[in-house]
C-alpha cells in the first residue's frame, strides 16, 4: 500500500489538563508537570500552513489505525472540539470511536516493566510514570466517552460500533481478538482485565449502567465468531483463546457450528472507512494498512482490471463528466479531485489503492456496475484479497438493482454452493437463472433454454419396478 505522507515520529510529553483525557493542545512536547505522556509528533513536510491541521489529523489517524494508544487519545480529543483551535473538527461520533479504540487498546492497560531503583530497592523510573499516565488517560477517556454516548441516539451509537468494528478488523487477528474480548463477560467492558478497568463494577449493576460500559453487548456467539476469525487468520493466540472458550462450558462448545457458519458469511460493516466530508473540510480518511502477502499480491494485480470499470466509477461519482476507458484520458486535476474526496494526498498520480477505492466508493454509493465489478474482484482476488463472502455480498447488492449479470452469478452460487457462504439451493438457482434470462443475459438465457428443452421432453412412463 502506498505511503500516504512523510512523517517523522518523535515522542514528546504532555500531561492531561483535566479529568477528561484532554491533552495540552496538540502534538509535540508540552510539559506541565506530573507523569510524562508521549505524544505523536506532527508531520514534517512542505504543505501550506493552512493545511497544517489536516496533515496533523491524517498523521494521527495513520498511527491510530495502527494501534497507537496516545494517537487514539489525541484523535478523540480533537474530534471532541473542546479546544478552541479544534472547534471546526467537532464530531461526537468520531470522537467516541477513538475513545473506544483507546480504551480497548491493550497498550493502554498492559503492564509495563518499570526500571528497578537499586538505591530504594523497588520499582520506579519511566515505567511507573507511564503506567500512571496511561491510567489517568484511560480514566479521562472513559468519563468523556460516557458523557458522549449518553447524549447519542441509538443510530449514532450503532455508527460508533460499526466504525470500531471496521478499524479493529482492519488490524487483522489482533483486532479480532480485541473484538472477542469486547463481547466476553469474562473481561471488563473494554476487553480489559476487570481489576484494571476504569469502570466501577458496582456501576454495572445499576438500573441504568454507564453508557460507555454497555456499547458492546456481551454474547457468546460473537465471542466465538471473532476468536474464530482470528484463528482463521493463522493466529496462534486466537486459536488458543477459541479453544479455551470452548472448554469453559458445554453450552459454549455447542455454539461452534452456528458461530462458524456466521464467520464464513461475515463481512465488515463498511467496505472502507466512510469517506465523509464534515464541515471542517477534513475527511475521515481510511488509513488501514495492507495486512499481509495475499492483500499485497491482490493489490498488485489491479491493473488486470480493465480501466473502463474505474473510469465508469469516476463518472458515477461525478469526478469526470462521462466514463473514460484509459487513464490517459484523466487529467491530474481529475485525480486530485478524487484523492481529496478520499482524504488522501492530492498528488495527481493514481496509486493502485486509489484505483480500487474508485470501484469501492462507487459501489457503496449505489452503482450497480461497480458493485458487480467489485464482486468479481473479490471472487478473483484482483485488487482485493479473494473473499467469497464479500463477493456474494456485492453480487447480492447488484442483484437488488436488477443486474442480469449479478443474477447469473447468484444462480451459480446457489447451484454449486460456495465454501459455506451460500448453501446449495437448486430451486433458488433456477429462479435466478430465469430472472437473468428475462433480463436478457445471454449465458443465462441459453441455460434456461436447455432447462426448458428438458422439461418439454415426453417423460418416460414409470414401470412397476420403479416403486419401492
């Protein structure tokens, strides 16, 4: 995946101003006494000054997606809009996402081995200070998140959940393990050890428990689901957690078949992080990294996709007035327009990832042709890693809009049954074949003629020997 912007990560220090997890007004080194809290440094580059805020947010998002605890805290604070210079970024849903990400981040509660002070015979030094700092940050983050969620509608809370699930799933097995803990009653409300949680256990037994502590519903099926997804990614820790979960009770072990079936059909809540453009003009950019070799190989194959599909997607998104068949027909300005829509550096040069994003962006915005193209990309592993569940999802979305090619593909899924994604269903297969033929798709029409020819034949009269 292309590098999004050149940054020089440095560590500074800052102390929360108050009990709300707020830092001291931006990135860099701010020292006001007390425990030293390392902070991601601003990006270093030649961007115009008026873009400084956007560049800093993108740098923080990049580190937040990669699991940097303090970057997640700073993102949440910035999106809360409490500081005067961040008012334009105010976005409660996005702020809640990053507070939840920080609270569920193991780096925020995992023990740090402090340096041993030989003169006093006990532990001390930077490790202890960092432990104290993280505990204070987590407590402030919890209070802020609770206030935000308490004021949100059920739809807004669902948006927070969906975005957290997407970001964690983009981290691969480690993210799936975190999602499993978030749903597991054996852990604290943030997947943390119960004894180290910022939530008072007594508060959980109240008639109305804290909103921040109940964002994710505890249920064993989802625990099994996410542990299973981690194990399927080849993660040893995920496999161990799955087996421990199964052994904990007979009832949990019995969930296996249902949870595995759900896992085979599972797709993230978003195709990619919602490329919204708030009033601030700073889009919520997707800074997920390519996870492994399969994703890298798939991305390298994107040029196997005829460019006309990308050109059609760009026209649907109104980046260009009409579809184009070649990248040579795009001006640098056209490409920059699309890059700005995604919140990516406006270089004027299309990257492989941005070509994929064009198809994805048009698909999620309702283009049946892009939905069909994306389905084929997932089925073939072109541009995106092969994923039959996602391929089925996008074939189904295109089918809802009447795409005859999608109907033909759906008939094939149901005719053969695909890796547990779509169970074999001959009746549904025939139904889709007929719909595709009526819509004028030739391969399906030919198959329908063959079926009708078989039906038209005079059936043989059964003999007595046929009855049992």
